[in-house]
C-alpha cells in the first residue's frame, strides 16, 4: 500500500461522484481515514448510505447527495449547498459512469449512445463546471476516472469508447486553461478493475491507492494497470497491426454468439 502523509487531506473537502460502490467507495474510504470532509454523490440511495457509514466509522465528516447527474439543475443545487456548508473544494473526483456495448447499427444503439454520452461525458463536464469556483479558491484538483478504451478503442464498444475519447480530449485541453488558476487535472486510464460494472484482476481498493498516489505526486495521467501505457504506445506506433488484431477479435466474438 502506498504510504502518504495523513495531513494531506485532513479537513480538506473532497467531492466524489459515483460513490455508491466500487472505485468511488474505495477512494472515499481512503480519504476518510485521514480526516477529509467528504461529499458523496450517486443515484442509489441505499448504497450511498452504506458508503457513508463506512466513512463515518473512520471519523470523517460526510454528507450524501442522491442525484441523477444528468439532471443539471439538481447538480447545481448540490454544489450550491456545498458552497454554503464548506465554501471550498480541494478535490473533485469525477468517477460516475456507465458501460455498454454492442453493434452500433442495432435498433437501440443510438439510445444507448445518448445515455453513455450524457453520463460519461456531459455529466462529468457539468460537475466540473459547477465545482470550478470552489476549486479555484483552493488551487484544488480535478480527477477524472476515464477508461483505457478512451485511449485504445474496442470493437463493439463504439459508443462507450467515443464518450471516453470525448472526456480525454476535453480534459487534455482544459487542464491548460485551469493551470493559470492553480487547478490541477489528473486523468486515469483504467482497465481490468473488479467492480460491479466489470470483472478484472485488480481490486477497486488497489486502484484507489494508485489514484491517491498519482494525486499526491501531481501526475497529469495515471494508468491502471501500468501496462496500459505501453499498450497505448504500441497501438500508436503500430496501428495497422493492432487494428487487425481488433478486427479478428470482433469476428471471433460475433461468430461465437451465432
């Protein structure tokens, strides 16, 4: 486990979306144990309360906001309440997201595309926009849990990959605008994490530890697992080869379903 100064986030305000389970919950527990003030945001009230109870056991001050992040007026109300209560934000963890796959030409594909785009991209950007005035007060950090598929697109995940590519492009550009205000941006490119959304070999707790390490070191990017970086470089250097592998995988996958 990465060892870090427990004063780093003591009494600091940390806002986490998608905090009801998985990586969001694990990040919440990591900052709770060092005395952060935590705002948890997610749709599922029961799971959100479970996360809150776990954080409170560690001695953290915690507030919960059940919310559908695609409802912009509701999101703005939350950040208005946070401003009234704590007046500042030191860390915004944009963790909320949904997954989905299938051929884009299918009957429901565009409906799925709109859902993925609204949650994975638009809602994340809007949360960041609402938090900006409070982040600028502290020279805080915007953390974005993206996906490895935002670097290397996967066949049958066109809508999902597209939403993550949009996220990557926005924050890669936006970090330069925020730098003049002292606000830092860190984007995570993850794959193979064992959560409710996906199965994998890396626990959400280990993933959260890697996130915290990247934040403390003020990294602009973090790759989980770290081999994602070399895979991305390989695809950049040899796109025709990796495209052929991807096409063959898709052909075999579709054949297995018929």
